[in-house]
C-alpha cells in the first residue's frame, strides 16, 4: 500500500487521523492493519504532540485543515 507517497508492502489499511492514546498522553495519529497485526489496528504514525486530555486532542483534530 502506498501512503503519503511511500510504499509500505506490509500495510493493508490505514485509518484517517484520529485521537489516539499512549502512556505519554493523547495525540493525533493514524493506525494501520498490517500483515503481522492479525487483523488488529496498530499505531502507524503520530501527527501532533501530546495532549493531557482527550478534549484537547479532539479540539486540535477539529482545527486540522
């Protein structure tokens, strides 16, 4: 699959940018289904810094072009 002009042979699907959570906090990013994820979504990229709350991240997502 080609994502943002780069070929990722192991990637089968990529989500739109959404609010995600990690140990560091909430962030905007995409998830992907890959050959090795057994049909589950795994983090693909991060499109922002970290936010303390999901509301802050949602506000940032709403302001994206």
